[in-house]
C-alpha cells in the first residue's frame, strides 16, 4: 500500500493539534510583542496558532509563546489578539473541533 504524502504538519501552540500550515497562523516575536506573520516571511523563530480566540487564550494561559519562540519574559499579544479577532470572523468552514485531523506518515 502506497502512502500519500500530504506535506509538512505543524502544531498549534494553543490546542496542541497537529494540522497543515495552511490552517494555521505563523507568529513571531518582534521587540517584545507577538505579531502575526501573514506572509510567513518574517525572520526569526516562529510558532503556529489557529485563527481561534480559544487557542490564543490557551497559549497565553500556558505561557506557550515565550517557550515556543524562545524568548525570555512576557510577550505582548495585543496586536495578535486583534488580528485573530478580525480573521476569526472571516474564516468560514467547520469549527476546529470537527475538522479532520491528519496524521503525518513516515515515507520510509
């Protein structure tokens, strides 16, 4: 049986669900703030997050941004929260809990 390669898989730092990067938002730390990297071109270490306020809250509560981005101290998430609120209203489709989860298959 041949395995089908689906591409890279990323993990949301809020809910810890693994999914395709196209379903997630890349974020980076810039001058003590977490900012959305919409075009996925900003330099530095990135983390991935669903377009969901609940995932954002979970990541904040768990202090996941500092760990994932390897930054000391607290980070300001105000601009990220604003972006997620705007984009969350525009994203259509199934609620995140009902999406099909995809597993990464070892091609060897």
